[in-house]
């Protein structure tokens, strides 16, 4: 046996017993004739006492060794309460070198998180030895295990869906895979198991789920991997929107309650906020409800006010208690506003029943109490004004709200504040053409059905789509599905797909719906983002064992890399 115990297992009750431990040498300390080794594995650290210098020949920090000897209690003055094994030590009779390590390490294991990311990822196997980083990956395993247990308990069946599939308009670029057997044709890695999980509903599986790998050729962000990610993908037959929200709410609440430490979790039911209200009240469809500030719409008020700069434009206001703040605070707010593209940032301070600020002179005596009533302004508060065209005005107002919340210390870090954003628009203008394009999932059911698609402005049509947001981060999206083939054709036609193309690109789903499709709906919480929130990590890469870097490169193994000419010929590819 290479070990009888792990490095975090020995206790006073083991004193006098013979034990053998194996692990990595964390530290070596010389105390004049006696050397002490801290031996580490993923369960903890045990102190090893060595009297024979010869036994240490060739052993350096991070070498893998096996130590055999007798467990003895530490002297009272040497007990280490920081270690679970701190009351005992192993007096080594023998040491065996199992795996030698280079004398020079690229970084100190315990300080790896302070090392440049490129170096960390190049030596990721060393970075993962850092107990802090290691714990993230262990937590990931525990969370995924718990998610499976919850879904099983709720009557869902775990089913794996294909990785090699067909390209689908999910809103991002596909990773494509050339076919060797079918010249000039390509597979695509799934952006999500969307069509397959809907086909499983048609096949009669009542409740499906999987911890699904998804692949999207997107640029990296702090909360988004550039290549692949995992999600808890689930779908329910004979279900409406509230049925799905109830399941998502239950699973997420239980997960964050179990693994969130001392942080408070939003009580159930989570607030439901319409997309329109979220954009108006918070300036974003991902509202951080830890921030108590809200945006008010002052467009109608300023339509009749004497301030020409706001007349005829959307105007938003954000009220915050800035009492006691020096002039430099307001200068900083203006500087920030200009840095995000705003022309300026007007404000009024209400104190002792009086308004003070550059806009005050444009308000009539009758308008001042009206402004207080509209905004709920209290004594000592400052009202900041944002004016621009839609939708930019909402975005700017949201950014100012966030800046104020952060700089006034209003955003508490000891809570997970959840909400559902519902009634999301079905379409949005395409950035290049300006024509209607799907805002989210193209297979969603529109409010108003076929009549809405035929009679309403596409940009006014809402969908039975929903997002789950926690502390300003989108954890999941989902929708009630469109299972009517005529409705499906009409929805895709608005986005520029003719009927033949719909049948060709989504033939399996289109045909399956003509053989009796149950109403169904689902969602897919992101596992990586859940872990990022639970650990408080600043980047999603901290909770992935072997992530790509921000440039979508695998520094460790060298992907993407070149392939041989023979490999290219096999798949009928010529580089240009």
C-alpha cells in the first residue's frame, strides 16, 4: 500500500499507530538536526518529522513522496490549530521518492492566483495544486452532483444528446467540423441541445435533463468562456412558463442555500420583472437587486419644462443620498459619465426644502414639488439626470445607477439577490441590416400567437421567454416552445427565413411537430456561472479545470494548432 491514511486524516486517536502517507512536499524546514516536512494531498497537510538527512536526498518541494512511521502527539506548545491534523505528527522511519520535482518552480504553489494568467494556464496542473484553486474544482463536482440529485428527485430523466450535430441559429457563431466521409459538408458542435431536447418531448419523455456541454465561438468575458461551457439543461412536457420557473427557482434556491455559505439567498418566490420594467427601472435586463437605487422616467416632466437640452428626448433620473460628499465626488461622476460616452451629467441636490444645482433655474415653483413627487426625492438626496435617444438612455442610466451604488457603498456583498426577467421581446434590430432578428431563442412561443406575428410591429412582439438573474449576472435563459408549424414558419419569416429554408434547416423538428407535439418549455442554468457566483471568483476561468484563455487559446496543450496536409486532405480542406 502506498498509504494507510490521507494527509488530512490523522488525529490524536491514532497516536502510537503505524501509518504510511503519500503526497506532495509542501515545505521543508531545518531545525538543527531535525527536519520537518509538511506533506500535502487534497485532503489536508500532515507534519512529518525526519531525523535522517540522508533520507531526504533528492527530495525537493513539490516532490511526491511516501512516508512511513509512527503517529505521535505534538507537544502542547507545538499544536497547530490551523490544521485538522495539527495535534499530531508522523515520526518517519522511511521516506520513498515517488516522483521527483524540479528544484525551481515557475511560481509558489500557494501564491499561484497572484501569478500572470498566461503562466498559470501554461502550468495549470501546478496552479490546480493551490488549495484555493483545487477547492473550486472540488466544489464544482459537489455542485454538479447536487444538481443531479435535485433533478432526479423532481422526476427528470438524464439523457445525453449528440455533440456532432447540424448548424443552428442560436445567436452565436458555430464551431464547425468538416466531414471526411461527406465531401464539402460540415458538422457543428451544439450551441445548446435545443432541438434534441424538444424532440425528446415529442418522443414522450416527460421531463429531461443533462449537464450539457455547449460550444459557442464567442469572445471571452469575465462571466463567459470563449469556447465551451456547461449548463443544467432541462425541458418539461405539458408545462407552461410558471411550471418551469418553479423548478428553476427550487433548484437554484436549494443550490445557493447549500453552497453559498453565510450569504443570504432571495426568499422564494423570486421577483418577476418584465423586460420593459427592467430596462426602465434598472437600465439593464440583468438588474443587480443588491443596489437599492432605481431609475425614474422623467421624459413627460421635461417635455413641459424650460430646459431645452432635455425637451423632446427621453430623460431618466436616479436619486441617491450624496449628503456629505465633497465636490470631487460630483466631478468624478461627471468624468465617469463622459468616459462611457455621455455628453454630460446634470444633477440637482435637494436640501432643507431647497433645490441647488445648475438645472434649478429652469424649474418653475410649481414644477419643483411635482419633481419631488415623481422621484420620491428625500432631504439630502441628489437627483442625477440622463438624457439621450433610446435605447442608449436606458443603458447610460443603468451605468450611472451602478456607479452610484458602488461608489456610495450601497451594494452589499453578503447576499444572492435573484429575479426572473420575463416578457422578453421576440425580435431586435440586426446590428448590420437593421432588419428584425431573433433576440434570443428562435423556437419560442410569441405572445398573441399567429395574429401577433401577422399584425404587430415585430419589435413590439413579446415572447414567453425568461432569464434568471443573480447579482447582475444572467444565470439562465429559457422559453415556452413554439410547437405549431405554421406559427414556426411565420416567426422565422419575420427573421428572414423562407418556409423552404425552415423545413430544410429544421426538418426533424418541423416534421416531428406534425406527429403530435405536447406543449413544453424549459431553461438551462449555466453551471460555470453558478460556480463563479458561489466562489466569488472574478473570472469564470477560476472554476474550470482547464479553461481557454481570454484569446480562446489553450496555452497548456497548444490549441488551436496546425494540422498536417494529410489531415486536411482527409476532410477535403484547402487553406487560403
